[in-house]
């Protein structure tokens, strides 16, 4: 049951990242003037999808706090590397972002490093 808190942290984190990317991409390019930037970002902040992403970040934080009552951070944190993998894969699926060998190798090295580092 305790690992559900870690899984929820990952799921809600990935959801939030993908939703923000989707909505920001739909909103267009960040304007140049400071006043237009403020209006642009304010419109994003009241977007229901963005609000759901921010709420997901809150739920992810709550889940992480619950996980921290059950695990050492050195044990739990390596699982968070799954969010990197999921965002890479899902950004390719949903946003047609390129997934090339360099990204895969780089991500693999990061994940291996986290796993090895958490063993000590």
C-alpha cells in the first residue's frame, strides 16, 4: 500500500507536466511586452486545464509527504526517475516531440546514476 503514495506522486506529476505543455502550446508564443506577458500568463492561470494541473501538483506533493512517512527519501526518490521516462515517452506520443537516441541514452544514464547512487 505504501508504494501507492509514490505511484500517485509520479502520476500526478506527469499529468501536470503534460497538461501544462498542452495548454501553453495552445496559447501561443509568450508576448514581448511586460503588460502582454502578464495578461497572457493570467489567462493561462485561469484556464481550467491549468488549474487541474496545479491541483495535480498539490496532490502530488501531498502524496509525496505521505510517502515520506513510510520510506527513507534515499529509497523513495529513485522511483521519481520514472516521471522522466513517462514524460519523454508521452511527449513523443501526444506532442510528436522527437525521441532520438541521444535522449534515450541520456535518460538511461540519469536513471542508472540515480539507481546506483541510491544503493549506497
